[in-house]
């Protein structure tokens, strides 16, 4: 069985300073043996991680659309930010990737995809994140669970880690998989585990962003 944290950032994100090697080291410490590297606005770090990690790596990207963030999974290259939700989904599908909605219904997160848009694109969603360790309140997870059940969408979970100690705060225990179709089947059999991260950790992301800007 895999212990998969399906939402991790690296130094390739504008608000994170974790080198790839540090992510690998922490995963090995915590027993995480499958990750989705989903940096903001780039798949470059995930592609490099896939070459060096001693465990399964899903190449992902957290893409900021005009309506909020959408995660592309099993990507081959970076998808640009600033497109509409529909255009972004089309770009993901064109690469043979999967459409995942990260931290849905999170009212405290400005980057969360607009709830009305989530409903509009429901039939095109392949995966929905039902537990994100950085979400402050459980209400968002509850709404995501209900949405997943309503549309029969496989459920994902991730720490949304921007610092080493966050890795593994949320994960899916799931069977091993080979490729995206097998991944969806394995995910559907998975079980979500997770705990919420101390909100103070957001200061580390703000600090990392400021350091990169200046």
C-alpha cells in the first residue's frame, strides 16, 4: 500500500523554499512513499523530482486561473496561469492529465476555485481534494466530501506542505498504481488520513514569498 501525500510544494513555488532533496528526506522519515508535487505556476520541480525520488511522483501543478486554482496531475509540461477555468481544464486534458480541485469551498483562501465554477465544471473534474491540512475549518472538507459523493469523483488529500514538518500531515492510504487510469482506480479504493496544520505556518509561506521578491 502507498502512503500518498498528494499536495506538496517545493522551492519552485514562489512561496516555498524547500529544496527537492529536503522533500525526499522528509518523506523517507515519515513513511510517505508517493507524492504529488504541485508547485504554483510550474511543473518544472515536479518533473525534476520524478527523476531523482526513490518513490512514486505524480507531476502536478497548481494553476491560478481567472476563477481560482485548479491542479493538473500527470502533466508533461507547465500550463500558464491567467486562463479561464475552462481553458485550463482543456490544456490539462490535452496533455492527457487529470483535473483536480485543490482546497475547494475554502472560504478563507482567496485562491480557492469559485464555488459556482466548481459546479459548472463538475463533469470534467477527475479528482477532488477532500482534506487539505492548511484549510482552517472542517466545513470545507465536509462540503468537498458531499460534492465528491454527489458526482462520484475520487477523493484526494494532501498536506499542502510548504515546510518539511508539514509533509505527511494529510495523506491517502491507497493501492499501488501504474499510470493515470490505474491511479484513479487506486484512489477510489483509498482511505483519507489527516490533521490540520497550525495556522502560524502560513507566516513561513509569506516570508518565503517576500525573500524571493526582494
